[in-house]
C-alpha cells in the first residue's frame, strides 16, 4: 500500500490523500473487531459433543440437552446423530470423541462388567451407575422417566373387548391367538420365547416370525392378534395399539438416562443443573407422542425438542 501511495502522491489533492488515510485504517479496524469477538468467544465458551443412536428418541432428547445447556450456560453443543449402536456410543465416549449421550439401564446386560443379573429396576439402575463410573469414568444420572424395551402389544379394541391390561390377561385366550414376533427373539434361549413361555405359562396358538418393523402393521391389519413391539415406538400411536404391562417383570428394565463423562461434569458442573428438569419428566406416552411428530408428521428432531421445552416452560429464552 505504501508503494502505491508513493506512485500516486504527485497527482493527488489534499482531499484525496485524506480519504486514502481513512480507508487504510478500515481493514485494521475490521480485523480488530473480529479478533476481539474470537477472543471473547474462546474465553467464555467450550464445546460439548453429544452422540445419539439411530433411533428417533435419542436424537430428540439430544436436541433437548443441547437447547437447555446452551440456554442456561455459556457452553456450546454439537450433536452427532446415527451412531449405529450403544456400544459405538460408549466407545466414542471412552475416546472423548463424544462426551454425553442417552443410554438405557439394560445396557449392563451387554457384558461391560460383572453384574448380579437382577431385573429389579432400582438395583439395575444402581449397577449401571456404579459400574459405568468405576469402569469407564461415566456419570450415569437418574432416569428421564420412561423406558424403551420389548412390550407385548394388541389393538386397543381387542384389549377393551377382552379386558387385556397386562400380559397374564391373555392366558385364557392364548390357544386362539396368533403372535407376530421378531425372528431373533424366538431364537434366544435365555430371554426369548422359550423363557417367556416358562415364566408366564403362555404358549400361543400360532407364531409368525417377521421383521420387527412389520409387527405394527400386522397387528393393526388383524393378520395377527398380538405382537412383541418396542414400548416407545411412534407406530403404537399411529396404529392405535396398546401395550400390556409386564406383570411378572420378564423383560429387564431399560430406563433412559443422561450419561456423560465425569471429567466433563467436574469441569462444567452447570451441565447437570441445566438438564436436571428433564429427570423423571418424560413418560412413555410423552415419548411416543414426540417420536410420532418426527416419524409420522416429518418434523425435525430439533423443532420437536424446542417446542416441547417451550410448552413445558423449561427454556429461559
């Protein structure tokens, strides 16, 4: 710039020189503003990465965490969706690629560390909290209020006509009932159909193995009478289906909980306060409805999450 000024100095009047002097300082001023903003941001913000599995509810809840944390702290949050399994989420957390996720208490049955094998809900939670802290350095918070587990499911009209509210209620009609069920569940000896039949003394008249994604339409269309579904699937609402209570507690509890690296929480304890309003706040019906808005109504996970938090008065802004 100085060389250019020298070459043109002779042909400029005083006003032109003054204009160039003013222009010369504009880029410097802009850079000062940008650098000041970056310095300020680096001083007050840190980034958290939340990982989610492939299914909808974990993505919705991740967006809730993000919204609450960013609303009530100076931290910024990224969400990485569609990690294929809980084991991938856990490994990403161990590597510190991900610092936070939603996991389910039944995860302890996947051979991460020694467990008692109990199905008692409180004990399974305690073993998850103690085990993941001891072996992985993760803080496993109290549950959000719902579980996502296997659930025997019938049409609502059939449940009302026959008084079905829990699994044991179908015993009297089992010989005439057609069961539609995930193929892999039939083949599992310890927690599949053989063990279920023994626990409940129930053996259905006909059994139709199928992909679990097909069981919802199969029971809705009366191709079968009862199916084994997932307890927070949006298709329960879409097809007007009713889940039956597992009155003998055959299936292990799979209560959803926020889980995060303990070193993250030690550094930023305000995270726990930010998401605390979600603890014991989301029941199964709420989660089904939120999943429905994404899966059936095709809204985005973030849109659904923000709308729910605002409806509940959980966001400050």
